[in-house]
C-alpha cells in the first residue's frame, strides 16, 4: 500500500502542476524526489526533532516503519528514506509513459486519473477506511483541485523592489 503511507490527495498536484503551463514530461518533474525518497538524504536537526516529538507517527505501523526505523526516531545527519513515496511517484510516471502515444495532455490526465480514481486512490481510501479515517473512494475528488493563477506582488524597499509570491492559490 504505497499510497497510504506516502501520499495524500494533494500529492496529485505534482501531476496537475505539470499540466498546461509546463513543458516537461511528468517523469522529469519528480525524478529528484524519487531519487531522494529511494536513496535518502541526511535529516536536518529540525526534522529529526519534529519526528521525535510527533506522537501521531506512532499511531500507524506504516508511519512507524518509515519515520521510526529500528523503533527509534532518527537523529540529525542520519539518512532518511521513504521508499513508499518513491513507489507512488513512479506509478504516476508509469501511467504517463504508458499513455505517451496519445499526446502530452492525455498522458498527464492518465497519471492524474491513476492518482485520483485508480489504484492509488483505492489504496489510499482502503487504508483510510480501515483506520477510521474519513476518506472513502467516493469522497476523493473526481478531478484534481484547481488553483487560480495569481500574479506576484511587488513592493519597493529602499532602492530595491521585492517580488512577493502569492501566499496561496485558492480553489476556483
């Protein structure tokens, strides 16, 4: 159950963001994330403390396995891996690749559909339902959430102009 341990419904935004404004194929976008999830990266002091203090991690065996390897919170500098996340992202890339012959838009839609309606959605919903959660397959979004495009703001600070990114893209 890769999805139940590695993603949330918002994870599909990776696919959505590769859509109309992008020009890369999906497999190019999460490649660094897949590599980091598989091979790991040194955990920062802040993240190590956060993992050690977060009691919810202990609630599910799946999160214990990822965040508390050997039953203990990892220390700063230890290599943190999340192979379940890597598997989930690879499934999205796989769906895109299998549908490449239909064109970029159709290939990205196939990846989104796999996340929101396919096997990843079913795994997520099954995990949630079996653990008392609210997400059932019928409650997952039929289409990915949409965001409005917003222009950055600018503000003059002394002789410099700061460009401020939009705080949050709200659903339209």
